[in-house]
C-alpha cells in the first residue's frame, strides 16, 4: 500500500507524554504509564487531503490494568510547505475549529436525536482528545479496530447507494431538528465554494479543459461540445458559488465534503456493506441539502441518482416524524427544485471530480497535493470506461434541461 508523503514520518511531539495526555483526557484513566507505541500512516494514498493523519498503537499501564493496548487516530496540520499547508492556513476557514465544534457540540446531539428516532447505528467516530495548543490536533477512536473499512469498490451499487443516502438523510434530519430548537453555531458557510479566494480552485481548470476535449471526441456530442466551449471555467465556478450561497426553502448543516472517501463501512467479508459512518467534518456548510446530495452523486451512476434522492428524503422525513419534531415538514417537491437549481454544480463535478472518483486505485500514482499542484496529471482519468459512461448518460440530460444554455447566458 502506498501512503501520503507527509505521513511517512511522525512529528517529534507524538511521544509518550502526548499519548499519556490523550489517554487521561476524559478522566476515565488516571496515572497512565506508556510502555510502548508504534506510529504509522493512517490512510492510503489519495484517501484524504485536508490534514495529516497517523495511527498509533499504544501499550500502556495503570494501577488497575498493568498491560493494556489501544489504537487511536491522530489528525493534525501539515508542517511541510506546500499547497496543503497553504490552504489549511487560510484565515477565511478554520478547518480544525469547525471539526472540533462539530464533534464537541453537534454530532453528539445528532446521535441522541437519531437514537430517539430508532436509528441506533453509529453516526461517526468518537473523539477522544482535542487541543489547539501547542498544536492543533484531534484524536479519534480507531474505527478499523471496530471492524470498519474503506469503501471496497470504485463504483457503489444500488444497495451501497441506498445505505449512503439513508445515512445522509439521518444526519441532515438531526441538524434540521437542532436548528429548529435554536442550537447555536450551525449557520456556517463552508464547502468548496467558501474557501476565500476562488483562485484556490484553479487546480480544476485543466481537468475542466480535459472534459471539454473528451466531449469533443465523442460521436454525437457536437452540440454539447460547441456549448461547452462557450462556458469558461471562471463562469461555472462563479455560478456554483452563487447557487450554494443562495437561501432555499429549507436548509440543513451539510457535511460539506461528502464523498465516498469520507465514509467508512462495516459488513461481511469486507465487501457486502451494511453500516456506514461519516468522517471529516471540517468544511460544513449551512444551506440546501442538495449540496451534499450532488457532491456524493459525483461517483454514483446517473441512472441510480433519482431513486437515491427519494430514499434520502424518505429517511429524512422518517427521522423527523419519529424524533418529536413538531414543525412544518419539508416536501420532496422543494428538494426537487433545489436539485434542479444545483445542476450547474452537477455539471462541474461531472467535468472534474467524477473522473478522479471513478479511477481505479492502481491508476492513482500520486498523492492529492501532487495532483492539485500538477493538474495535468488528471488527464489519465479521462479515458476510463466508467467515467465516459457517466458523461454519455448525464451530459445529454443537462443539455436537454438547458443547464449549458443557462451558464452561457449567465452574467
């Protein structure tokens, strides 16, 4: 297995003193002695971007327990100069502040709401330690030790999709109820289009060009190709930013980076998934639920998306009906209108992220930062049969619905 370069060597402060502090943090353990520990990268190449993550297996003792072991996941900021460090230090968005807020004040409450509604599966990993000084760091229980694993396929099947969108419906419903109860701090503007200067998204410009070149080469796509040539990268980014920050009929606290690699799964033989947990709440976004739905859809076959949206919404309403929410219920028609208005974002994701998300792991030779710094490396992903089938299926729909014309005429 290949790993991200900045996770090959652990920082010096990950030492016995740090692990003692972590284990004693919540008060369950006292007078901990660290006997030994082993640190390794926590994720595979390409599995994440916006942090540095290590797995630590710690052997420790207390007065009552002379020899115990645990495994934890440490998430911290990069120290090596580069695109990742530059992005995470941007003053407009504090990634770690958001994630600490989510785990300290939101996700625990969401879990209570869901359990009261009869949804008892785990929502996310348990946070066991957090600190902003001297380093920004969050420590989680190791879900791998609980039987969870990364998604075992490239493309989700119908059962996978139902499971994923059901979980999203549960989470969104819980945040919707929290907002109705006056929970503070939920109105956060995060996500891809709220990272400050939009120039940070310029790494997608070359992939957008590769998409245009692919469409030009496809027989029968001449009209779409001509219209795409009239849509500049800056224009589609600006339109997407406007869309996601426009108030809608009802709103939730979106995950903000809801893709397949920010989930972990449990199931038989590491293949047939039956449970899913959400990870990485660093860029949460208050707005239409269409944001997260379109985000995840980038890897879902287009023919499966309408059913997934319906299943999501049915779960959303089921949670609200069972958790003593007594306000007006949103309607599926409201969600459909939002999904339609988010079609420009669906086009952008089809043109960019879908190509990477559909890629076989063997095709990903570089870490995400290298891809972002050298976007020409994306080109190999535009020849994949899975991805091309997505383009052939979805682009004619977007063309027919006038999405390309709307972008051409957008000022």
